[in-house]
């Protein structure tokens, strides 16, 4: 029996993305459709920066109306069939989503100051209700509504609270991509968001007098999942639960962890036309050497005869950049290695890393900003990939890097723990190098461990590289895990 699955999300690759959430919503639906047995539709906002022509959008409906708590809002719906087999719908409402998105303006906040938009509670409560209304207007009756993070966490509440016969048999799944981001806003939005004041309590939406959208979603969703099995266990603890561990422990029987995948059409060194030299695991030594030479030339590093550590992440504390900032100069002063760092984020860390190439010419190169082509070259040319995250719900970087034979150096947390097999010096096997303590000293020592292995046991590096490149991180298995979860939720076995 074919199941109807409706994804409601705030971003989706390739149309618009800020991180892993967009990648998941872009990759999972098309993989589900390719495997068969499901009918998938996706609804996202129509942001001003979405390229209407490139992605072949066209108007689908106009004059749609949704009832908010204290008014009615009128919106339009556009459609794209750009992703084969997945109809994607875009809610046009310029009051909330028509603002320019460039440089200083992000999807959720002012990119320069990182101050969230003051109307976010209004923006995404409207979007959540408008998405459900769009499904009704399309006549698409979902078996499962799959929502993502705080931006759409109100959807499960609306399904249960409104008692709409159209959704009488619909179940909801809330995926927690990054628990600390919870959507906390002033209680002034309660009436507009159509949250019953009786549900504005400590056991649902109330959080020290404010709305907590994710908290309410956790309470009302039929099932919950995170983006890696280890993170599903971690968030039950005060250390990683971001203040919601008590509620998650109450619902742990409804909580599961399904590892994210990567798009193996986009990330595949065998047919990657972005990199200068294509290669596979069985000719990785020659392929990596050729791309390493290109990387050294591109970033004006000193030598192809020293290992290269790359880092392409958001430059925020979550990603462990503070730890790296405290140990990178001791590394550069004591070890024979080189660094390539690319990213943007917190101003102080951008400024710090950007100052290092002048101090250590030929040893480190830094690119403030981000572009995909450079990331491909970094993975293809680097020997190691730094992922020293404080916490990491899943992480795609370490999976992509392994696919290209760049061995990750990461902390044992979340999806990093699930996807990096720590180096075993006795047998010469593993897919990376891990440490546990959140400290600059631990990161320094682990970089040293990887660096020494590159010089002293090159045969182990070659074995690890081939082992890493043979790992299967495609969406194929993960999409089957989701499909099985959908079937259990809908009572179809």
C-alpha cells in the first residue's frame, strides 16, 4: 500500500539551506520515492532568494486563506518539480518571507549580529498552519506529516488540537536536528499562533514565561527522532538535553535515532567533476596525491610532503573552533603539518584565524566565507579533516571526508561517535582519530597522533583511507529505516 508522506520544513536543498536540515529535506524525500511505496510532497516557505527561474517554479494556487488565532492570512502557493518524483510547494507570504536574504540577512536572524528576527514566532506559526491548509487545498491527505526542528514543531500540536477530520488518521514525526535551537519567543505571540492558553504551561509550551516551540512539539508529536543513534541517547542526559531532557526521558519509548546520509551523487570522488582528478578507493594513493598538489597550489601552502589538515565548518563554538584556536599555534610551532580552514561565523574567530597566514606563511591558509567547489577540493586533497565538535547531532562533514579519503579527527560525540571508527595502532585499521575530553590539550594530542601516524606508519594511513572510502553513507539504508518507522506509525506492517 502506498503511503502519503508530507514533509513540512523551513529549508530544503537545493532551493535554500543554512545547514544539515536543508540537506536532509533535500535528500531523504527523493530517496524514499526512488525506493518506491511512498508518495512524498514537501512544503517550504518561498523566500526572496529562491531562484524562481532556475528551479522552474510556477504558480499553483492563489487566494488561499488560513485562520490564525486572531486574524485570517491570505497567501499563494507555487510549485516546482525540479526534484524528480517529489512535488515541492512554496508558501508565498511576503510579509514574513519576502525580506531580502543576502549577507546581513539570514533565514532566521540577522547574519551580522546573529540577533533572531523579532517576528519569528509569527513567521513560523503562520507557515505551519499554512502548510497544513495547503495540504487540504491540494486534497493531499497524509498518513505521516514529517516536520523538522522548532520552525515546524507546532504542526503536531495543530493536528491534535484542531481535530480537523481531514487529518483524523494522520500521524506526526518530529525530527530533532539540533536540540539547543528551540524557538523561544515572548508570550505575546500565543494568540496569533493559535496556542490555547491552557496549553501554555510547563509541561507543553511554557518555558520561564516564554513560548518554547520545540518543547511543545516534543509533547504533541506522535513520534520523535534524532539524526544519529548516539545523539538519541545523549539528549536523555542533562549534559546534552538542553533543558528538555526530562521531557525526552518521559517520551524515550517514542524516540529513535536514524543516521543521516549524504548525497552520493554530489559527493563521490569517482565522478566528481569539481575536483581536478577523479579517483576511487583502489587508486586513492595516486588520486589523493594529484588533488593534494592542486590544493597546495590553490592555497599557497608550502609542501606536498607534509600532511594537510582541513576544516570546512561554521566557525561557531559548537564546532570546536575555540578549542582549535587555543592549540593551533602550538601545533604549528611544534609539528610538521599544514592547515586549510574555510568557513564563516562568529566575528572573533574569523578575525583570529584570518590573522594566522601572515604569521605562519605556507603553513596555514584561511578562507573566510564558504563555497562548495572549494570544499570538494579540500576533501579530495587533504589528508585529515578536523571535526572537533562540542556536540554533533549527526554531522555530514566526517562522512563526506571519509568518502574522499580525508581521515576525520573528531570528538567522540553524537554522530561522530557513530560514524568514525577510531584508529587501532596494533592492527592498522580505523577510519579516523577520536578524542573525548573537551579541551585544547586533547585536540592537540589527537592532531599529533594523526600527524605522527602519517609520518611513522604510512601503510596504516593507506589502509585506513581505503577503509574509510569503502564506508556506505548513502541515504539508501537510512531511508529504509525511515520508511519502516512511517509504516509502524501508520499501523502498516
